């Protein structure tokens, strides 16, 4: 009996040890699964967060190494490597848009020959821009305008004073200006741009945001007086094509390539990003690993280093973002003007076909009524959005 008791006691002790080990393992897993958001101490929270981030980075590197090794092994064996997974993004999950311009669209290119911008783009007229402000100007507005004058050739600044915008349009028509740009400021910050194409319109109103002046850009360059090259990206729909031609009509159609200046309007999800750069081409020596072989030798037997041409960019500023609010037929008219397109914000629920907050953007011409998107974007403006009146120089409901 005594032996049996001892055995049972030993078994009980073994069971207790195993239960303690399992409990300690559970406690360890619980401790390892603690989220940084549940830690109140800021220093400990940041330390745990950085540790988790480092672990994820190491795991990602390991997966990439395994994938590259598998691909290399498959190539050596003469087999086809496994296809790489394509990441799911907003761009590749977007619904097909019916209004995207096709390269074989004869109607579109026939309309380009007779639209309001054809005379400038065909070089029958030289762009001449009048830049002015709203009635209530700010301290940062003139700095922004001076940088616009350095970006846009043949641009002239006129003080607004107390003149109505209609009188400014008449004056600009008499002086053979091709466009008017009105810089609107609110709370000492430029917040809107109004483009008026002369003599017959159209008029485009943009919301201005994320403005960074040249002095605030690190390692910025100073622009020259050469006429810049113009780059327009992703203006693919009917409305986008029209806005792209509006921007094209502001700049001369014969860029001076010696100046190496580039002005870019990049459209992404209905936000138009403006950038101004200078570029330069440098010759860079290729390393031994990049050359993949022995270096070439000349007649004397000396090695010749291979070189490749590399382009470098230097931003000149300013930097800002535009958002189209309305496009109006003719010159500026708040009362009797006919709008080609007006921004209308409608909220829609999430679905598999629209992977983000989609907003319907509608044309409102007199003859037809059909929907058209500049490029599908998510726009979260409030329903009671304030509208811009450049004639009064202020916002109105």
C-alpha cells in the first residue's frame, strides 16, 4: 500500500508540473499577444510597437527570400516560376468607366479642332494670362501669386481693387488676354482658383489645398525664364480631357528644352497635384555587380568603366493640390450662367464593386442629362458646402 501511495503521489506531482507548464505557456502567449493600444505607459507602448513592427519586417524579408530562392530554383530546373500575387488596390478594383476617352474616338478629336482652346493649342494665338486676386487679399496671397508669375510665361498681375469680375473680363478681352486666373483667399490663406478662358469661356472653379511655397521646400531650386514643358497625367475621361486642355491653353506650345523645366498636373482620384521641377542628366559609373562580367579594356589593356545616364530632379515650387468644383459655359456669370458640370456630393454604401466611398459626379447640360466621372474619386464634402462667388470676393451659401 505504501508503494502504491508513493506512486500516486509522484503521478500527482507530475500532473501538477505539466499543468503549471501549460499555464505558464498560456501566460507567455497572452503576454506576447498584448496590443500596444492596451498599454497606458507611453514609453512602453512605443517600445512594444517598434518591436512588433520589427518582427513583421523580419518575417516579410524571410518570405521574400524564400520566394526569390524558389524562383531561382525553378529557373535553374527549366520550370516556370509560380506567378506573383497582384496586390488588391483601389486602382485595379475600380469599376470600368464608360466616359474614358479611347484613342480611336473620332468624335472627340473632331471636337478638339473647334473647341475654345484650339486656337492656342494650334499656335494661332499666344497665351497671355491676367492674374488677379479677390477683393479681400491676405499676406500669403501675393507670395503665391509671385511664384505663379515665375511658373506661367506671359503672365501679368493686376491689382483687383474694387472692380467686379465682369468688368475685369471686359478689360482683359480688350487687351487681348487669353485667360484670367483669380486667386481667392480666406482667413489669410489662398483656398480657391478661378480660371476664366477668353473670349468665350469656359470658367473652371477649383478648390486649392496643401499649398507649399518655394521657400518652405527643402533644397529647392530657382526657376529660369525658359518656357516649361507640360506633363498631364490621368486626364482620361471626357471631363478630364477638357480640363487637361484648359491647363494646356495656359502654357506656350513650344517649350524650350534647354531650360529643362517641367510643370506637371497629375490627376489621381479627382485630386490634381501640381509640381514644378528642373531636371538634369548625369553620367554614373556602373558597379562591378551591375555590369555582370569583366570590365571592358582598351588597346593599352586598361579597364574602361561603364557608365549609365541618370536623371535627377530638383523641385522649384510652388506645390499645391486642386479639386474641381464646377465647370461653367462661357465667362464668369453667377446668376444666368449655364454649368457644364457641378460637383454634387452623394454618399453611397460600401460594396464589392465600389471598394471605397464613391461619389456620383453629374453633368448638367441643357440638351441632355447623363452622368460622367472625371475619374472615380472619394469626396467627403459636407452637404451644406459653401460656394464661391468671385464677383463678390467671398463665399456664399
